[in-house]
């Protein structure tokens, strides 16, 4: 797992730097949309949608909403991001109350909609930040924080992770990994 992460980073880091620093704004947004489109397609497969036509229609709708988001002014993007924040607050309640909130995850529809509320605000945040004059460095800083948290959680959790964080949700996550991610980020 660690080896795969390291090998992937050798490809992704130069590609990300190229996209952030050398492509103009619309191409940069396009590549972010492309990456999130691939992510949404994977989300649909994990959600349990079996019919190809349903996946294609959902992806077309997803791309359509991303196109609308890319045309929004920062004023409207802010409200879109606030909606994403509200979803994450509801998501925290769902995770904390699990397994009693398990009924939400039984329906393929809800599992698929969660993908919209995770990925579309991420795209809106990217478009919003893209208008900042220091966009490239803000994105590198954000990526460094995320990567550091991931590496810290992985390494510390693997070495000292004995007490599970949320065993019913993700048995491999530990409190040690959680703290390692926070400290390294």
C-alpha cells in the first residue's frame, strides 16, 4: 500500500504542478472537472448502481452541474459552498450515530446522492479559489496539508494503531492514525 502511494505520487505531483502553474484558468478547471468526473463514476460503481444507462445519465447530470458551477460568480459559489458545509455537518451526525443511521446507506439512491454532495462542493471550492491571485500556492498548500495528514495517519496508524476509531464504519482506522494525521498536517 505504501509503495503504491509513493509510485502514484511520482506521477501525480508533476502533473498537478503542471496543471496549476502552466495551464490557463479554463483548462485548469476542465482538468479538475475531469478528475472529479472520474471520481463520480467510481462513486456510482461503489454505490451499487448496476445499469450502465443510469450511470451515464448520472454522470451527464454531474457534468452539467459542474458546467453551471464553473460559470457562477463568487457570490453564488459562496452559497453553494455553504450548502456543501451543511451536508458535511449532517454527515458528521450520520457517522456519529452509526450504526443506527445505517438505514441511509441501504438505498442506492442515497449512496449516489452523497457523491454529489461530496464532489460538487469540492469543484465549487476549486473554482472559487481559482479566482484568487495566489491560487497556485494556495492549492499547493492545501494539497500539502491533505497529503501530510494522509501520510501521518497511515504511518502512525500502522505503527501504533491499536484502538479503533470507528470499527463499525472503517475497521482499519485508529485513534493513533487520527492523531498522527493531525500532527503531521
